[in-house]
């Protein structure tokens, strides 16, 4: 009960700034239809309840499952087991990610199903599975994270010259969306479980991070490769802007609950089946611990349904309305200010962020405080949304103008920043782009693109998640460099 209460106030503190910001925007910048505002507020209540239940489930189910399965894989001491486990877990964990489903649905809607949701989920999940295998083998054989990421992004850089503008945005967005509320806790726990068996504590600490970063490159690579070898021609898209919930929030919420129940069941079922098989043939966990995990999975199931229903029934629509109104009014400066502000506060509401900050605190024995990480991530994500709004309104400003120098700088910093911060930073890139970003802020940017005559919603409306995934990498690496230099100074004094 204490855990539930603690998580509730944690989520309340996270979501409240977004609610306050949107209410201020309503009264001072963009007056929203009453039905939209009520739907947003009711959706926020559902999000708080759902996220609270979900995070408790993560603590008592998903994290222990990932840790125990990681240990089970490592104990086998067989490469074939690592490879098969990585492929199976990587595919189904990615396919279970709600943010990827939301992005896939949005791509399908905008392109008129020329690129279907199932196509995106399938292609991305295959790429994630392959790179999870490489990430696990890196931990087992103590390979350098820096070199693995350098090679991966080097290949991405080469492939980008042959990838269409539309699919370049989709590829990087898929990378960010696939590392969210389900994937991140599981992969973090999986890597911690394997790395924790190493005798060298320093190596174990460094290897606890980086699996999420390596896995996320698989999404980019797979989408790029499919586009290069199976080109679909020039794609066009449009977005229908809705002014509010015509049937009322509760009717929409009820429909979403029914719809999300099936989707979440399909998403969670493979994880349950895989864990059950591991439990029967390998883990043999005590009955009391097993009962607690099953209870936690129930929390995850219910929490995700309520959370996603709240997002889709009222929360997401307001984002597109605000973006569209500001762009249509040609309020460029205000679009920039609102974009940065939304990015700054939205990261606080991402479920996976609290998981990562807690993990960082545990690994560093509390020397790095969660508040410092959250502040750094907020500035990074705020800047990412600002850059995204700039892409929408400034003609000729393309995604690669940000991604190319950004990732070159990120790879370069990897060679001078302490290794443990490298893994943290690249993992944070995936963590920052979770369900809140893939819904509310994606809708905001696409609404702005729809309201800007010179913008292409398929090119400029996507790519935002890619920037959200990049900026925390740079901001945390810079944070790590400053932290390292200060530590050296303190030791000298």
C-alpha cells in the first residue's frame, strides 16, 4: 500500500505541470473548445491512475522478470541460448511496446494505410531483436559499448544517403518510440541481471547500461533497409483535426478501454508465455515470489489499459489542436515557446524515466541524484521540441541537419566521457521518447505541420521523436563530462 501511495504522488507531481501548462495555454494563448478541455482534464485523471498502477506493476513484475531471465541466460553459458533468447525477447518486447503501436497507428492514419501499423511494428521488432542479440553478446564478452555504437551509427549514416526523406523520419521516430514503458524496464533489468554476474564490479556497472541504446539502433536500420530494397514511391499524407469529443469523454473512454484491453493483452501475453517457460524449465522461482510477479503483471495490464485509454480519449487531441491553432495564426514565436515548454514538462510524465533515474541512482550508489538527471533531460527534450517546431515553419530545414552533427558529436563525446555515462546517455535517449512523447507532443507537432502551408506533414510532422531521442544523449554526456571534471578537481583539492 505504501508503494502505491508513493507512486501516486510521484505520478501526480509529474503530470500536474503538464495540466497546469495546458490550462495556462487555454486561458492565455489558445482558447480550447470546452469539450476538448474537459476531455483533456479527465484524460489526465485517467493517466495518473493508470500510470500509478502501471509503475507499481513494473517494480514488482517486469523488473524482477527481466533480472531473473538475464541471470538465467547468463548462467547457461551458451552462446546459442543468448542468441535465441535475445531474438525471441527482443521481438516480442518490441511488439509489446505501446508507444510503437501508437506511432504505427499514426503513420497508418497519415499515409492512408499506404504504410500500415502492422508493417512498421513487424519490421521494427525484427531489427530490435537482432540488435538485442548483439547487445547481450557485448555484455557477455565485455565488448566496448563505444565501438559497437560507433559501428551501428556509422552504418546508419551510410544508409541515410539511400533512404527517402519520409522513411528517414519514420526510421528515427520508430527508434525512439520502441524504447518506452515496457521495453526500457525489461531491457534495463535484463542487462543488469547478466552484468551483475560478472566478478569485476566496475565492468558490471558499465555494462548495466547500453542495451537499450544498442537495441534502438535496430529500429533505424531495419526501416532503412526495407525502404532501400523495397521502395514504396513518393508518399503523401494529411491529418484530420478534431475540435473535441463529440460523443463525450466517458463514451470515448469506455470505447478506448475495450479497444486497449485487447491490444494490451496481445502485447503482454508473449512476455507472460516466455516467462512461464523460463520459470518451468530454468528459473524455478519460489511460489511466494512467483505469486508476487503474477500480481504485478496484473497491475501492468490494468495500468496500461487505463493509461492508454486516458491518452487516446482526451489527452492526445488537445496537442494537435494547440499546434494547429498556433501555426494557423502564424504565431511563430509562441509556437517555439509552447513547444519548448511542453517538451520541458512532458519528460517528467514519462513512465520509463523514473525507472532509469532509479536505476542510475542504484548503480552509482546514490552519488547521482534523480533531480539532476531529470533537470538535464527536461532541458534536452525541451530543446528537441523547439528544433522540431523550427523544422515545421522554416522551409529547407531538414531532419538530417540536426541528426548528422548531433550523432557525430554524441559519438565523439563517447570517447572522452566516462564509460558509465555513455551507456546512461544513450539509454536516456530511448527512455525520453516514451508514450507521452509519442502521443501528446507528436500530435502537437503534426497539428502544427497541418496548419503550416509550406510544411509536409509526413516529413515535417514526423522526426520529432528522433530529436527527442538525440538531445538527452547529448545533454547527459555533457552532464557526465562536467561531473567527471568536477570530481577530478575535488580529488586534487
